[in-house]
C-alpha cells in the first residue's frame, strides 16, 4: 500500500517545480505554464487527502472540480491578456513589461 | 515493493521529469507538449487514487482545453528570437533556491504530521461514486452553490478574455 | 457757615481755577480770566469774612480745626487750619493783593487786543499791525499768546499761598511753600523761549531749594525732638522749655538750631543775603508775577514763617540779651537791608530797583524779628505788601506805557524798562504817577500819611528802645538809601521831560490796570493808621489796635516800645533827607545817555555796586561751574561712557552669541544636518529604495516569497517548535 506521504511529497515537488517555473522563466506564457503545474499539484493534494481521509464523502472531489474550473478560467483570461500585451508591445518577455517601474 | 508502488514511482518520475522539462525548455511549443505529458501523468495518478471521474475530467479539461489554449497562445505570440534565447531570466538562481526552500518547508511541515504514514483505507463498494458526485453538485444542500458560482466565474472569464483579447477597432 | 469750615475752603477757588483753566478753558482767554479773577475774588471775600470775624471778637484767640490725616502707630498725624491774629492780618493783605494782581493781569496781558503779527508762545507779545478806516497802519499792543496759562499758574500760586497762611502746622506750611516755589519757577520762566527767562527760573528754583533743604532738616529735627509739627504742640510752654534746654550744635540749644535751620529756608525764600541772587533775575517774569512773588506772597511767606517760629528761636530769651539764633537773624536781616539798598542805587531797570528794594525791606523785617520786635515785623510785613505790590504794578503800568511808545516809533532797540529812557511820564500817565508816588513815599517812610512810616518807625523805636544800636544804625542807613533810590526812581521815570521819543508817546493804561493801583494806594496810605503807637510824640492816642491784636498771638504779649524822640527823629531825617537829595541829584538828568551822577560820586566803588558786588559771578565760579563740570563728567564719562558701554556691550555680546549660535550651530547643525540632512537622507533612501520597484512582477514575487519564507521559518521555530 502506498503511504500518503508519497503522494504528498510528489505534490510538493511538483509545486516547487511550478514555483521555479513561475519565478525563473522569461516568457509570460511559460509563467502561466508554471502556474498550471502548481494548480495540478494542489489538485493532487486534494484528491489524495480525499482518498485517504474521507473517501465516503465527495467533498474532496468537488473541491478539485471547482479548482479545475477556476484554473481554466484563469488560463483563459491570462492568455487573453498576454495576447493583448503582445499586440500592444510586441513582446511577451516578462522583464520587458515594466510599465509599473518607478 | 508492490506493483502499485512501482506503478506509482514510474508515474511520479514521468510527472516530475516532464514538469522539469516544462520549466526548462527553450522552445515554447515543446514546453506546451511537455505540459501535456505532465497532465496525462497526473490523470494516471488520479486513476490510481480511485478517482476515475477526476482522471477523465483532467484529460478532457486540462489536456483537451487548457493545453490547447496554451498552444494557441504560443502560436499567436511566437517570436523566433525568443525561442533561441535562454529560457530562464537572470534571477533563476534565487528562484531555484526558493523552489528548494518551498519543497523543504513543505516536507518539514508534513513530516511532523502524525498522519504522514497512513495507509489508504478500503473503499466501500455499495456506493456509486459518480452518482454521488453528480448528486452532490446539484443538491442545494450540498455543493450546488459553488457549482453555480463556478459557472458564473467561467462566464466572467469568457467575457473578460474575449474583451481583453479583442483587437482595437480601427474606425 | 462756620468760620472754620470757610477757612478750609479758602485755597479752593484758586486751585479749582487752576484745574479748570488747564483742563477745560485753556483755549478761551475770556473764560480763563473770568474764572481766575472770580476765584481770587471769592477767596478774598472769604478771607475778609474770616478777618472780620477775628477782629470783631474781643476775646479772639484763634479759629482752629484739625483732622486726623496720617495714621502713625498709635495715633494720627493731624493737620488742620489755624487763624490766629497773625495769620488773620496776613490773610487780610494776601486776599486783597492777590485779587488786585489777578485783576491787573487782565489788562497787563492786553486782553481784547488783536493777536500779534509774529507772536509765538513763549515770547512776550510784540504788537499787531492794525489798519484803521483811513488805511493808516499802526502797531498796537497784542494779546499775550499764553494768556490762559498765566491765569492757571497764578491760580495755583494763590492756592499755595492760602494753604500756607491757613495751615496750623509746619507740614502743610511747607506744602504751600513748595507749591509757590514751583509756581515761581513756572512764572519767572513764563516766557520760556527767552533764554534769560529760563535761566532765571532755574536760578530761582535752585537758590530757594538750598534754603528748602535746610528747612527740611529743621523740620526733621523738630519732629524728632517733639513728635509733632503742629503749632499748638511745638509752641507750648513745656515743649519750648524742653527744646531750649536741650543742647544741640555749636553752642545753640535745640530750639535755636531748629529756628536757624528753618530760618535758612526763609533766607532762601525771602532772598536774604547770601541767597539773594535769584530775586533780581526773577524780574524776567511778567510784572504781575513780580508783584505777586515779591510783594504779596512768596517773599512774605518767608517772613511770615520766621515770625511764626519766633517762639522757637527766642526760647530762653530773657528780653535783654538776644539768643544766638536771634542775633544771627538780626545780623543777616540788617546786613541784607543795607547791602541791597546800596546795590539799588545803581540799578537802571525800573523793576530792578524794586527788586533790590524788596530784598532790603525784607531785611528790615528779618532784623526786626531778630531783635524781638514781633509786632513791628508783622506790621512792616503787611504795609510792605501793599506798597510794594503797588509799586510793582505801577512799574508794570509804566512799562506798558513805554512799550506803547516803542510800538509807535517802531524802534525796538529802546528798552522800555530802562529808566534812562523815560522821563516826563507824570503828564502822560497821571494815575500811574500819583499812585506810584504814594507807593514810593510809603516805601521811603514819608511821615504820617504813609503806612511805611508807621511800620518803619516802629522798627526803629523797638531797636533803639532795646539798645540794639548796631541794628538801629544799619537800618537807619538803609532807610536813607531807600528814600534816596526811590526818589531817584520817581524823578528819572516821571518827572522832568521825556528823554526819548518813546517816552513822549506813552499813554495811560486801561482801567483794569489802574484800578488796582488806586485801591492798593488807599491801603498804602491808610493801613499805617491802625498801628499808631499810643504814646506817639507823647500824645495820648487811642490804643494801638494792630499791636494789641497781633501781639496777642504770643502767649505773653510784649509791651510796645516806649516812645523816644531819637528814633522818630532819625526816621524823619533819613526819609525826608533821602527823598530830597534824590530829587536834587536827579532832576537834572536830562538825556538818556547822560552819566549817572552817582557814578561820578562813588566812582571807586560804583562798578562794584553796579555789578551787584559780583556775587553772581562768585557763585557761578564757586558753585555753578563745579556742578556743571561734575554733571558733565558724570554724563559723559560715567553715564555715556561706562553705563552705556555696559549696555552696548550687552547688546554686542548678545549679538555675538546669537551670531555664533546661528553660524556655528543653527545653520550647519540644525539647518543643514538635521533639516536638509534628513531630507537628504530620505531622498537617498528613497532613491535607493525605489530601485525595488522594477515593474517586473517576477521580481516582486521573489521578494514576496522571500519575506514569506522568513516569516514562516521564524513562526515555525519560535512558535510551533
């Protein structure tokens, strides 16, 4: 039997990788990819806890489904923004988008 | 080592490996493909956790919609120069450090939790998970409200995305 | 109303007049003189009523009233009023002369005349040009610019004199004394734009001040010795006896010392030698002032006070040998009488003669009281007030007439007061002439028909009868000189022919000036008759009213001197002789530039006499110059040099400290370091800090996460672990 710790460690690792991607990538879309990874890690966590702690309820799965929906919405809007930025500034390098600079 | 454990390790390797590739490839389209691989791996994991519906939804929604969306976005924002330049910005060292820190922190936190070594309990077979899930999502006492709110959210996102990405009319 | 209440009110009308004129009516000449003259008239009426009440009472002792004034320990210092026979007599002449002088002033200051062409306040009026209906221009006398002020001042003066006369203690006497001192300063320097007038005022005040200092010492000594200043207490038998027995300074008893100290005050006030120098200079004031000061009031106050304190310095007198204080007083009086008379014969200013004459006559009075002739001194005081006031007012009238002539001819180099420029005025100014003649004869002691004869004769009789030969001879000589210079004055002024065109054009003065002359001359003639000795010329005449009335002021009235032909003869000889020789010498004084016959006669000593024995110069050298030098040293070296230097150095030091603080501390530290510095620091910090705002969200995220990790780790290790 697989102890819960394996799943949780996997989710933590996935999360960390996603964090790294968010912080270290130049391309704005790549940042969003990192965000996706983080969301997936979260989902793994949720489902794991559902399975190991309260499998008779459906709460965990519902939560995870809502996360799906949110992730989808967020990706849609985020990418729309990136496309709009690309059209205006002709760049999607995150470092070039510094209009809020002092 | 049981078979499930080996299976788990293989899937874990796939997930982590492809995730790593996602954040380190130069070419964006490759990153998108590696993401798809990661998503598939996660779906397999869901299946191992007896959350079959979740696995299906993962594939349909994430891979079928979100990943496609990514690919579209990548196509629309392609820059030759960018793809040949270094993928990581100049703070990647600190970012790596923070990644490690976050992993380490999470691990430390989880380690001290007494339930860390639980084993999975058996599932009862007389309950139909999917029916339960479906009923829960539409029962007002249960999770109808979050469900509807999520729909509204999706609607908002839809409208927002359409509006933001709309090209300025030149008239 | 009760007499004592009335007595309290006597000084009030002139005092009120002063305040009303100063505060309210000072712009209106007419209102001012109405208030002034009415005040004088009111006080005179009150004084007459009091005098009448005193006279009709057969057993009159005194009207007294006191109030508790100053709380002192257990009791009070009391002040009050006292009219005894002496002060009643004084009230009589004070009231009438003051009233006459007030009335005279209306005309003297040319009320009703137009304002002068270039008259300025502080200068005597110089005439106004008027055009008559034919277009002829002539100059007429102009009204005094400071008319109202004059009435205010003489009102205050009158109030001071009344206060002095009615007081029953030496303190309020001194108050009145000082008020008059102030007013004499104000009035002598009335025409303040003239330097000579200003100096004369200061000289008068300073000289009398010297006397007043000694007088204050006397008052202090008296108060310490007796515990009171009230006449009733200090002149009581027991007190006098105690004071006479107590030895004091230089062989004098306490009474003698006090008497002398107080007498020195009178020496200053009544211009006796050696403090006589202010009186001739006081002629700078307008003539009514001269009359007031030198006849009616101020100088009389000195003599009055001396007569009043007679019991003090005569304490222990055995009626044979004079006490030391009395001898000193008699000496000073007699000496001054002769001394001043000698100077008077060489004076050319018509008022100057009268000034020295006053000094001389006061000397007579002092000599009289010095030898113990109480009643004679008082008698001469009263008669002198009348005829001297008359003479002064007459001289004012003469000067007015001469000024008219000066305005007519336009020659302002001619001094209207110089007797050498006069002559023949008897025809031009008859009323003035006759009244002046009466006054002059009274002064000389013309027998029987003038008051001066009777009073002077009584002094001679007293001196002779009590064997004071030195005094007698000195006074006789002085009387001779008095008659001489008086006739000299009358001859030069009125008789003969006019010596200058100005004298030719003189004319009589208005009624406001001649009426007082007439009234005063009546008293100058008649007042003497109240003091005729009973045994005059060995006839049996009615009681000498004056002697019995005033004599009763003393607790032990002294007998009148026994009649003797020698003093009478002496006085006749000196009076008539002096008058005759004076007339003969000066009737040939024909021109204004002629040499004075006296100059030829007394040529070795004439210039001494003419220059008043150089006393002014001597005092200037001895006292005035050192005082000026000291004050200059003190002003320049001490005050400006040292004290101002200290103050300036405070200023400089403060400035230096302030500058140092400003430059060394305030500007670099506070302003630059803290003020600008903190701004600078904030700016630097801000510039450094804003670098964090890169606009790159990944960097924002990194920093957020960094802080988050730190918080988590801290939380974990501090709280959870």
